């Protein structure tokens, strides 16, 4: 689906992140409003995929489709995400005594030395108990991520209420845990391993500062294509799980 309308999907992706950055920049309310609006703006990708599957073309204007949907259920999804991830991060202190939290949210030193800060990061992240804390935090975040996996699509396409959407998404993710695990591994490989390998190879083969320029020219388009495809997959996954009995329509 991305291959057939690359520019349209990239335009939709840019509109999504530009709007998020603009909202986050708002004084006083930006940090609160951005998580609330994220699920609403993500509806634009669902609308684009739904439209393309039926012979249409994704458009940048679809980024606002969520504001005409069930806002009463969409807006609180952002709060659920923030609350769930915050609890998962707080849970890491049970393993490492708060080292990871201090590293992420601790007050900057008076000296404000970037080199010292980098050494502090390296020192803390090298600790085995911090590794265990990160793993534990990831496991604690899984229920939130699974509950939100298909919740926006359920709200938009099936007019589900907030609690119903979260509960149904969680049950569906647990029922399809094998496919979900393979999907998560694929995201890790294509979203983290591949870009890291490319940048590492360029750093070894090409002298600086040319290697950084080439890496940006190669990796940034790849990451944009990958993220756009990832958003499209939200619709495809919803379609496969909740409407598997319907014949798949070939995108035009």
C-alpha cells in the first residue's frame, strides 16, 4: 500500500509530526495536549488505508478525520498511554533503586558538562541491574501497549467506548500473542537493528564528517518509509484480526 502512494503517505506522515510538534510547543498546555491528541491524529492513517483499500488515495487532509470521530473515547486513550508508561517506568525503581529514573529525569548538574553527562549515562546503562530494570519496565508496559494496540481502530470503525476498546484490544492481543510477538520482533529488526548496522558500517568505511552526511541521506528516508509503513500496518492488523471473514480487497 505504501509503494503505490509513497508521496501521499509521506505527506500524511509529515503532517502528523508537524502538528504534534506544534501542539507540544504551545505554552503551558502543550505537554498535556500532545498525548491527548496523538490517538486522534493517528486516525488519519486508518482513514488513508481504508480509503486506499477501496480504490481511493490517501490525502494530507485526512489527518483531521479523527476530530469527526468519537472524540469522547479517542482523547482519553492518550491519558491511558501516559499513565501506563509512567507506571512502568516507576516500576523500574523496584529493581535498580531508581537509577534509571534519576538518569532520565534527574536535575542537570550545575556544571552542565556534556562530557560528564555522557560518561554518567554510559556508567549507569552499563550496570546489569539497570538492564534488568529496563527489561522489567518493558514487561510492565506490555499490558498498556496491548490494550492500546487496536483501541483507536475499534473506536473509529466499530464506535466502541473507551473501556470496551481497551478490553477488546487487550484480549485480541493476548489471543494472537504468537503473531504479535513476531510482529514486535520484525519492528525491532527493521526499526532498530537495520539502521544501526547501516550507520555502523558507514562509520567504519567512510571517514568523518562525510560518513554522517551519507548516513543521514540513507537512513532518514529509510526511517520515514518504515514509520509510514508501520502506521499503515495498524489498519492491516485490525483488518486481519477483527474482519478476517471478509475477503481482502486488493488496493488500487
